[in-house]
């Protein structure tokens, strides 16, 4: 049994079950202890040391998509003009 009274090996079957399971914990530390009792400390530390996760705003992704669409239109114009 985990610290929250749920078996550590119990796997939620739906997203709602997963949501309730996660909500049963008061801290991330308790959740990680339940999920991986042997490596929870390393997992917790890695949350703060991962440098390869970068946040990009929605406007960044929208601008990127628009640039790709405009580039595609430009390529189509070039192909039609025979250049």
C-alpha cells in the first residue's frame, strides 16, 4: 500500500481514474514515492535539472505554422511560373 492508502501497483483504467489517483496525493513527492519507491528521489531531482525542456508560447507555434504555409504558397507560385 502506498502512503495515500492506494496500492502502489494499481493502474488507473481511464483518464478520470488517473485524475482521481493523482488528486489523492498532497505533494509531488508523495506521488513519485508511490509510483517508483526505489527511484523517487532521483525522479524528483530530475524535474529541476532537466534543461532540454523548453516552453514555447502559442504565438511561437502559430507563427511557425504561418511561415510554413506562406513558404508553401511561394513554392507553388514559383512552380507555376516555371522559374
